[in-house]
C-alpha cells in the first residue's frame, strides 16, 4: 500500500519534471520561431533583386544594400580565415602538446575570460592596434583581424572540446605503429575532431557576421558606393548599416522597411553560413564513423 | 654478439608520479619465443609492456629508472627516437582499436606514413598481413569497407594485421583475447604460435591455460615485482615460489 503510493508519487514527480522540460523546450522554440517570423514578416516587403544588387541611393533611403552584404561577407570570411587556423592550432597545442599544469590552466582561464569581454572593448583594441598603431587604417583587414580575435575564444573552446572527444585509443593505436605525434594528430586526431570543431565554430562565425561594435571603428563605413578593391579599403557592413539606419539617419521612420529588409538579409546570411557548416560536418561524419 | 635475448630490462623502477608501479624488474626476453606475463590485476603487467615500446611516454608525470636494452641499446637514452622504437616493437591492445577508416587503410596507414607509396606493394602487403592474421578470407572482398563494421574478433585480428604490416621485430600483446569468444581466441592463439617463427612475442594474459598453451617462458608478477620467471612448463608444474603456485592454482588471496 505504502509502496504503491510512493510509486504513484514518483510517477507524478517524473511527469511533472518531464512536462517542465518539454515546456521550456517549447518556449525556446516558440521564441526563436516568433523572432524569425517577425523579421521575415516585416522584412520580406523590402526584399527585391534590386535591394540585393544595388547600392543605396538618396541618402540611403532608397536603393539596395549590396555593398553592405559584400562587406559583411568579406569581413566574416576574413575573420574565419584568421581565427580558424589560429584557433585550431592553439587548441592542438593546449590539448595535445602542452604539459597539463598551472600554465595551461592560466591560459585556459584567460581564453574563457576573453570570450566574456564586451565586443566594444575588442573594437577599441582593434582601433588602437590595427588602425592606429599598425597604420592599417579603417579597412577590411583591420575589421577582419578584430573580428577574428573576437571569435578566437569560441573557436579555441570548440576545438579543444572536439579534440578531447577523440578517443585516446586512436592516438595510442597510431603512435604504437611508429607514427610520429604530429602525423598522428594530422592524420587521425584532426579528421576525427573536425565535425566537432566546425559545429562549435558555427557560433563564432555567426557572431562575426552579426557584431557591430568591433567593426564600427575598424572597418565599417557609414556610406560608400564604391566597392572595395583591396583589403585596405573601408566597407559597409550589414549590422553597422542597420545601426546607422535605425539611429543616425535623418529618416529613421521612413527607412523602417529597409532596416527590416537588411535584418532579414543578415539573418539569412548567418543561416546560410550555418547550413554550409552543417553540410560539411555531416559529409565528414558520414565518411568517418566510429 | 651471439645473443638471442632481444630485450633486457635492468633494475627497472617505474613511477606514475610518486606511485611506484614497478620495482627492480630485471628480465630478459628471448628471440622467437613467446613470453607470457601473468599476475593479479594491478600488478603492473601492462605498465611493463608499455615500458618496452615507450608507450608510457604518453602519460604525463611518469618516470623510468634503470635500463631497457633493445638489441643492446638503452631505449631510454635521450638520443633514441621513440618513434623508431615503436616501429620495431609493435603493440596490440586489450580492446580492439581500429581507426575509423577502411580495412585497407587501417593496414596501410603505418607503412604509408613510413614512406611506402607504391600501390601494388601496399596491396601485396595488406594481403600478406591479413593472411598472417587469418583474416584475409573473411575480408578480401570488403577491403574498402569501414573497419568499424567488423565483429570484435575480426577487429582484433585486423589490429594484429595492422601491427604486422609494419614488420616489427617484437610484438607486444596486452590481453589480446580478453574481449573475444572462444573461436576467435583459438584463432589468435594459433596465430601466435605461427608468428613466433618470425617474431618475438610478449603477451599479457589473465588466462592461465592460455599462458600454459602458447608461451615458452612465463613471468609471474605481484604488486610491481617479478616474483618468478622461468620456462612455462616449470612455472605451471613445479614453481619455486609458493605465491606463484597459489596464484596458478587459484588459491590466491
Ligand atoms: N595512468 C596511470 N596513472 C597512475 N597510475 C596508474 C596508471 N596506470 C596504471 N596505474 C597503476 O599502476 C599499477 C599497475 O597498473 P597496470 O595497468 O600495469 O596493471 P595490470 O597488471 O596491467 O592490471 P590488469 O591486469 O588489471 O590490466 C596499478 O596500481 C595502477 O593503479
Ligand atoms: Mg593491464
């Protein structure tokens, strides 16, 4: 009798917590869906072929946002090109080579702290180092470097997790065959970790595309109809363009549809990046399964 | 130098940090013989085995005292390259650990990175190694398939074939049959008997019958010490030390 009632109590409890978990999953999905729907609903009207392929006209109240799209693509690709190799090699050093001790722990804490630093701080750092001290000026290179540093902690963290997830037995099997440590990492460990590294890096990539503060002083132009011809040119960028239209323009209300259109394009761009990463990941995973 | 003792350890102590896992091990391993290492769990058998091809280097904070001579040279000399040692002293692990690659790539991975690139030679080597490991007939039509699809016993024989493909002089085996069914076990034991004509084999096992069946010499370990080491037949019929007898007859405790 007592047993039965305690069983019932347990089922009740289990049902309650399961319901709670389900509810929170539902809330999150609904919030995300609502957000996307809101952006889509408001932004879709502005989207046209011209919007995507033409530069802004009439003090940015008309025309398209092509230079900003291009600028964001350049900046994001640049940031990835800088942060991915650097982040992966740092992670390899930290997990595979460095003797696990106080020094490595300090480095790890530092990396984690870096991930929590507000992005405007990176913007000022980039301004000080790349724009002023190294005299790159406000340009794609400075912006990409700043964004690269911004997303570096994310990529290091993701890569470390992925590398640690590779079974130690793979390393042992390879080393026991008289294969050098570097070859083992390059041929066995990295390929096995790659899906994880890419998954984790998606977050960083999305962040690089969407950040405003780091590029405000280092790369982004208020307006330029001229397309960049080298990495030393200033560019427009989607997040900064949205910021400008929504706060600094003279026709804030009138450009609402363009603002939403730009937001939609930015979100779409980030989703495309994610999708590409997911596809790469799943093809690698299909090839290497264990 | 007419010496058939390929590996000799001299007064070896081994430490994991402050913990001494092996004490004063002096032991010779003979060429073209099977040597079995037996003893209760945690007595240091795997530690000793991994010491012989410097696999313990991978663990932070370990320390070796004494000498491990391979063909007369101390493999722990600073100028010795552990990679070179591992090429000549192969290892098969307790749990089958194939790479998540095709069967063919598993076998050819080592030789390829050692510089062999000719496709025909690689194919011949793969066939030869797989035949040696008595796996060829089962996999010859599926060489391109992932090694992860094989059964545990097949995977273990693949790992043996992979080690053999490097043409090592010595083969270290750490409980190679502990995860296998009797049929696979019998196949691998037969294989070991065959292999000793070309290789020197050192095998850790918890299976007394197995040690008695396949080995020429047996060493009994207890808490990091080599208690008794002599011909297998002697160890299993009239051991000198009471502890050995107790362990072999199952009266240990
Ligand atoms: N990586 C390690 N770090 C610290 N101590 C270890 C490590 N590996 C093994 N040891 C210790 O060293 C001793 C010997 O371990 P070892 O693995 O060599 O035993 P074994 O004889 O192979 O046992 P088993 O038959 O269970 O495999 C044990 O007391 C174990 O706790
Ligand atoms: Mg062991």
